[in-house]
C-alpha cells in the first residue's frame, strides 16, 4: 500500500517536474517573428521574392544563351574581318615580297634545301614561305572618267615589274565607263589601293586570296627529286665510260626525259611566282552623274527601295536568329541534356538536404 | 475563440494543421501551439533541471525549426513525435554547451553528501520536487529522458516509444530499470522495509 502510494507520489512529482507553465502560448509567435525577420529583404535590395536555386540557375543559363546569341555572330564577323585584314599586312621583305621568283639564279638556293618535302618546320618559317595569289577589284565613280582612267595607269611602278595588263574605255559623256587591269607588286598592293581610292568615290571593293603554298612546296619537292635523278644518271654515265652503247643511249634518253620534267616544273614555278609576286587589281570607273540621275529620277522610288532593303534585311536577321536558335538547341542538345540533369540533381540534392533537416533524429535511448 | 471554431479546430489533426500552415495559414500554427507548447515547455523544463528560461529558449528554437522545415515534413512520423524529438534534441544541445551546464547545476542546491550515503535516507514519500530533480540528475541521460518522457502528461507510453524510436516493450523494461535506479537514489526505506 505504501509502495503504491510512494509510486503514486513519485509519479505525481515526476509529472510536476514536466508540467508546463500556465497561460496562452506565445513562443510560437516569437519564432514566427524571428523567421519573418530572417526572410525580410535587406535594405537596398529590390525586395524581390526569393528564387529557388534551380529556377535561378535556369534563368542565369538562359541569359547567358541570349547574350552569347547576340555576341557570337558579331564575334564571327569580327574574326573573319580580322583574318582578311591580317592577310593584307605586307611589311617590307614580308612573305609576299618574292623577288627571288624574278631571278632564276635563286633557284639554286631553293634546290639546295634539305629533302624534307620542303615543308616548313616552324610557324615563323611558315609565315615567311606562304605563297598567295591576290586578286582585288575596286569600283570608282567620278565626274571625269577619262582623267581618272589616265591617272590609274600611272600608279604602277614599271621598275618593279608592274604593268597594265588590260585597259578599255567606252561611252561618252555621262555614260562613259572604263576598266583597267593592273599587275602590281604584292608588297605594294596597299599603297596602290590607297592611291586608287583617292582618285574617285569607291562604291565597291573586293579582295580574294588563293593560297598556293602547298602547290609550291609540292613543286619544290618534285624538282628536287628530278634533280637528284638527273645527278644519279650523270654519275652513272661517268662511272661506266666503257658501258655498252645500248645502255648509254638508254641513260641519255632517261636524262632527256628528266630534264624535260625539270624544265616543266621550273616553268610552273615561274608562273606561280609571277602570279604571287604580282597581284591583279581590276579597276572599274564610272561616272557619278549616272548615280545622281538615278536619285533624281525617283526619290520616292529610292525611299521605297530603302524600305524594301530594310525589310529584307530585317527578315534575314530574323532568319539568322531563328537559325542560331535551332543550331543552339539542336546542335547543343547533348549539353542541354547534361545541363538539365545537373540542374535536376542540384534540385534533388537541395530537397534531400531540406528533408534531412526536417527528419529530426530520434533521441538516443 | 468561438465554440464552433474551437470544435472545428479540435477535429483537425496536427498534420492537417501543419499542411494548412505550409499553405500560408499562420493561425494553424497557433492552434498547434495551443495543443502542444505548454507540454513541450514542461518537458524541456524537466530536461533542463527546472530552468524555465532555457526551456522556453529550447521550445522557441524548436518552433523556428518547425516553421523552416514544415514544407519538408514527410509525415513518416506524427507531428507530435517530430516536434517532441526536436525539443528533446534542442535541450540536449543546450546541456552540452557546457556554459549552460554549469548554470543548470547552479540552479539546483548542491548536496553535501551523496544520496546513497545520506543517513536520513529520504523516502520517496518525503522527497520534494527538488529532491526528485536531484535524483534525476543522478541518472544517466537516457534513463532521465525515459523517465521524464513517460511521466510527462502530454504523452502516452506508446507515443513516448515512438519519440524514442524503440519498441514499447523495450521502453517499459528500461523504464522499470530507470525507476528502480531513481528509487535507489532517493532511498526508498518503505520499499526496503516491505522487502524485509
């Protein structure tokens, strides 16, 4: 009995030890306020709603794609124009200053190159031995076609081997037009073009470069090979002076054949050399009155033509943008999938971390 | 609170209230607090040797945790089990902080001699609340938690077993052992006389 009473007393005391205070609960309100204070946007911020991590990552990626989409075409154009500009660079004694092609005696120097196929072994040597055939066109308008035509012929320097390849002038008065083809030293292309630009109003200008370096190296290699064969045949004749006549005649026939090959290859090299050393500049000259008359005829038509060009240009831009989007989405499909998997993994991990925090561990018993 | 509202609130389960809070109904958390906060503070007070201020801190921190992770509550256990575990773990953290431990000890009068050697051999019948608390301090933490949880007015033995994540049979056997140890510390002379 007393044991039961003692047990009851202890039970009552233990219950009292864990009895809570009277009064309305208020700690939950304090906790809510603390949480609100934590979530409240800091002063100076935009006060935007908190964005979940996966959504934020997706927005950032989308922004990067849009910015890249705007920049990539511009970068591509910059790269291509940088390439074309660099190909114009012709310092004195630069790669296009191939005066050795004008002197046959320098061929000996070429023949003595090591038999490595003639391929340059370093980037610097590649720049020095690059051979490019240049073709340029320039369209000029001027009020006096005949005068400009005459001045055009004077820009060449015959001492450097430059010359007027073709020239023609037709028409009279406002319909006069002329064309003239100049062969200009590769090292003087820039200078000549600048002089031509100063003669009239430039309405069009193009540059084309054909890299024939590989062809030249191939010719070199073949030449060296033929020369070696020729030397060996000559040595054979010298070593066997008492050889039968039949053998000697055969060797001589082969020698003649080899010599013919050598001459042919030398000829090809000379032709390429001339094309490389002398750039071709085609100048077209028209009177500018024709352009003015066109404008005077229909300003309205000109306006409409401008609108049409702008409309066509904007449609082309739209097509380019659509093409870029297709390239980005379809071409980068593998990367989009990888990105989606990564974002999903991050989201799942974040969710698991939150769930782990919510899963309060049982107190150790 | 109007009677109709009160009866409606009492019919709603804890989990439903939590879901409503997650959807933005802050009053639902108030209803949960009305049901559990008093008992939680009481349990925390018992675990923290009567320090009501520390117990309130622990319960407030626990509510904060509930608010933050309510969305992630998976419902694998009941809400009551979850919130009791949160409170118990927060109390353990407070005890383990060291500084708070010293404060806890200072709140209880130091005994000059160990209970077992006290010639007076206080009986359970004569032990006051402070003596019971002193006796509880003599138990190991697991036994102390078990005793307080099982005698806590807010939980049944089954619910206490859920909180501890142990079978109810294990809980009862451990509870008996803890109570015997507590009685020993409190010096139950009536029990010894009865045994003789």
